[in-house]
C-alpha cells in the first residue's frame, strides 16, 4: 500500500487556517515552561479559560528595554520585557483593573489606565540577564520611574510587584 502525500489543496488549507488563527488573535500553545497565566475578563485564551505564556511567547510581544532607578536596586538598572499593554492586547483584556499576583500570593491591584498611559513593562530581564526568582523574577512589574517623576510615590511602588506569575483582569 502506498503512502499518500499531502495534496496542494491540503497544504493550502493548512496555511489558510494558520493565517486565520493569527488574524483572529489566537494564542499559540506554550512549548516551554509557563511563566505567566492571565485570567478574568479576557477574550483570547489558550488553556481553558486562561491565557498562558512561556518566556518565548512573551518575548514575541511588543516590548521595551528601560533604564531606570528603583527603590529596590542600587543605581540605575536596565530592565527588558513585554509592555504590559501588549500582554493585555494579546489576551483581548476587557477590564479596568489588573491584579498582579506573585509566587507567594502577594498581589496588587493596578488600573489598566497605568498600562495605557505609561510604558510599564513586565520585566523578564535585568541588565541583560533573565531574572531568577532570587532576583525578583520570573516577572517584575516595572514602571518608567525616571521618565515620569510623578511615579515616585508609595502607591506606584506598591503596584510594582515582583515574582509575578499571574494576572487577573477585572
């Protein structure tokens, strides 16, 4: 019995379906270890009612490198990661607030308007190195403190959650 080969029509259909999933905003399935889970009032998911991301998926989103001083570091540091608003856009977030929760279940409520008004990043790297849990990773919410002096206040510092692994949109 001869093995059948894919016909041009099947290849075309597979390609169209792949393009359609990109147009529709479908999220791929993570291939690596999941480091971020987004739930709540979102329209795009890839694992049940959640959207989950591995490091490679986050790296594909629009991001920034941001040099800034923080209250938790000596001197300026360069942080890199996806823009928080890019993550919200990727999951079709519909809420007005995000709760960022850390590995130890510490959480802070962050208005979505912060992510739209400022280039807040979900930092995965500091000074060119992936942030380990010991270094406040896997994800650290970093505001552009040096670019906006009004951000140097306790309210914003409280929203700068580190060791983030979950976002909930409400």
